[in-house]
C-alpha cells in the first residue's frame, strides 16, 4: 500500500494563479506543493508575447512570458515551495486524499488546504467539417508558434474577435503567417479595441456579424466559406465568401476546467458571465467545501492580471487559515481585494462583477 | 464605429489631436486610446508629467500637449501600441510620424516602405528616417517615417514585408 | 515549417535528432513534442477516425482533446501533443483503438 504524503497546502495548477498563490502562501510560512500536469509551469502566460495591461502591481507593460518567468523564478527561489511538473491530479476524495499520476506512478496526498487553479479550456463551435486537420483551438496555435517555434500553416482564418482571437492573430502576424480575416458573429468586437486597431492598420480585415458556414479540404483544411449575419444572427443568403486558408483557428471562448470541484462536492452554479459552471465561493475564494479555495480562470474566465491577484488572495487566505501570517494577512487580503475591485471597476470588468454578484446572490458591491 | 471595425473614426481622432499650432511647434504624442480598460503604464512612462496619473486606472489618458516634448517613451511602453508621435516641424512640406513596430523583419534606415492608414489602406511609399530599438527587455521598435505634412495624421502602419522561414 | 526570425522570442532548441514516422526518417529537436516535430516536417494528418475514416489532426495541443493519439514505440493511445520527442523514437499512425499487449 503506497504511502500518503501529508502536506499543508496543495495547489493544483501551476499557471499565473497557482504560482502567485504558492509564493503568497509560502511567504507567510506555509509549506506548499504545486502540481502541474504540463512539462513546465507558467500556464498560458509563457505563450504570451504581448505587453500586459493593468497597473504596475500586475506587472503592466511587461510581456506575458516575462511575467511568467518571473513568477516561476519566485517559486523556484522559495524554499517552502515544491513544484512537481508532469503530474496530473486525478481526484479529490471525501476523506481529504488527493490522488495524482506522475512519472507513471500513482500518488496519494493528504493536504490540509487545497487551492484549485486549473484554468479553463477552449470551447468548440459546430460547422460542417469542423473536425479536419488544420482546425485548431487558439491555444494550440500559440503553443505551436510560441513554445515550439513551428508555424501552424500559411494562411489563417481566425474565428472570434475577443481578446484571444485578436491577440493570437497578432502573434500569427509576428510569426510571419498571413491572417486572411478575423470573423466575429456578434456585431461588435469583444476584445480590447487597441488590439483590434493594431491589426487593422497592418491591413488585416475584422468582419463583425460574420460566421463560418463550412470548412472544406481533402485530407486537411484548404478553405472556408463565411457569410454575413443579420440582426437576428441568421445567415444572409448571397453574402458567402470563399476564403482559401489552410488554418482555421477557433477563439470562441473558454470554459472553466472545474471537474475537480464537481468531484470534490463543491456547490456549483452556472453563471454565463463567468463562462460556465463555477464553484460557489465567498469573497476570500473559499468554496462550499471547507479548506478548498479556487483562483484564476477556474473561478470565472477573466484575465491573467486578475488570475494573479486571485492567486495571491487565495494563497494568503489558505496560509492564514493554517495559522500563518496572523499580523499581516488581513492587510494583504484587503490589498488584494482592492486590486481586484480596481481591475474590474471599468466597463471591461462589468461582466465579471455581475457574474460574481449572481454567484454570491447578493446585491451591492462584489469583488 | 470603432467597436465594430477596430478603426478609430475621424471624430475619435479629433478628441486626442493637438492644435495645428502645437503640431507645427515640434514633436508631440498622439494617444489613440478610446476605450476604458484597466491600464496605466503611459502615466508612469512620461517623465515630463504630461500624462496625468489616473485615479481610476480605467480612465482614458489625459495628455497636456504643452508639457509634452514628443520624447516617445510612452510610445514604446504602451501595451496597446496605441501611441504615435508626430513632428510637423520637420520641414516645410514634410512631417515625421513615429510608429511602434513589433514585427520581423524590422525596416532599415533609408528603406522605402508602404505606409498604411488606420484601416490598413495604402497611402503611398515613404522613407524610413530612423529606427530605434526599445531595448532587450522592451523589444518594441520605434520606426520614424517621413510623410507629406497632409498625411501626418493618417499614416499609422506599414505593409508587412513577410518573414524568412527555414524550409 | 520552423520559425527562424521572430520579433520577440528566441527559440532555444535542443539537439537535432532523428526519429521515424511510419517508417520514414524525420528530423526533430530533442525535448520538443512529437506533434511539433511532425508539424515542422509538414505532417498535419495524424490518423483517421475509426468508422468514417475522417482525417484527424491536432486540436488543443495541450493534452485535453484526444485528437492526436498515435502509437509511440509500440505503445498506443499516446497523446503526441504532450509526449516529448526522443532520439530513435518510432512514431506510427494508429489503426482503430490500438492494441494493448
């Protein structure tokens, strides 16, 4: 019978939220183990070549991968943080045991506190031949290009003009790949307009109220048919265009990866503003399962800057509940909450604010 | 409309443009930022104190054209690549437009490039006067283009030259 | 195709090694994923679906979607998008659900 490893704080997921949580908790004195299923930590941050927004506190002006490297270094330097990569958490059980698979071995861990920071995964849309080689999720294109330095193809149709669609299109252009067009079904561009503007002034069209009607090709994508939509989001006959592309990139939204929360018996709620099923949690990010916290996109799809602050908040709260940082924790909690409010104060943050209010079923200010 | 096309309209641009007089005096920053998003590095980049610190980081930047000396630090720091510097005092007939550039290959001084407007339409072929590197960490280049004065408020991009790949 | 000039990133590639794909010798870099090496060599069709024989390739590239399963050194159902390339690896397209010995 294999041994059960007893630890203070287990963090599942080594992306921006998980790494920020690890450092915050360890700085207060807690012993932390971070489990990451990928070969490297840093999550999606390490694929981001663009400069980040927010304020200095969230490293605004630094490029995503530079922020990622900084967070990774902080964890490496901290003697109270242990990180196991290529280790996939399999389950969180009633008796408090967490199982994982790493290096071909089955592991059992008994943490006192858990932070789930597993992020989100890409949504899919239905259209004929959407299963062909050459059709990728946006994250896949980023992974190929920015991690491996391999281009996904020569000419891309990007579906989705949210931040991910706009940013990945820009990254494709930086990698020397032609972007034929960005199409967006809704009548407006969902992402930051400055991202859209820099793409437009490089000559790439952004077509709102357009959708894909089919992809075609023999063994892989050779083209796509797109068409315009009317105000009722119905295709307008006669507006079809045939685009010769060998890559179709789907950037149509993310869904929180909450399987572990469901399994751990957290109370869940479907909140469209947060992009799907999310665990009910209080303002300190603790779910209905005592001692289990969430941070980052798993708690509601948002941005990397808020993922980092949520990570810090969850890390401080978990460490505090373990008995660490009695003198400084309340101040750190208040600071993190204030930063989250600040990030969400503008029009761009309203959706998240409303989503959190629905989740907590409260009127008044949410954070 | 900007939120449908991603292209600032003439009306949008007027809200951030200095007077003709100020343009003639020398280089000045044009901050083409029209959407309230949480972002404030420009306020910290400006050493002249020309960009007001924001109480709420979602506020649009407010530039004092008289305090601005057109140094271009904000241009190279803006995460949205939304800042340009225009110097209409360059000559009797020409102005310099400085744009942020993050593609490869980077244009060379003296090279002729095709200039584009905010919609990506070609406006003509222009000479590259100077290319400044943003440095090891920043990596955003500033490309100085010589354009006819009348086009100084239109030229905002370069037709990309394509990248050489290994086969 | 591999990116040689990038405005922001500097690609640190491992040692160049050879591996085989369906009997054909291909080159790749040690430590990159098998999927990256195949794409760099122009291989985008990684298999065909069982019943309707529709071509399959990468979708998520991060181990979530099971679109990229291939046989690696005799082991079936390997997610090549997360499996790292090693010198001399034998990569084959999988027929059907794979044979577990």
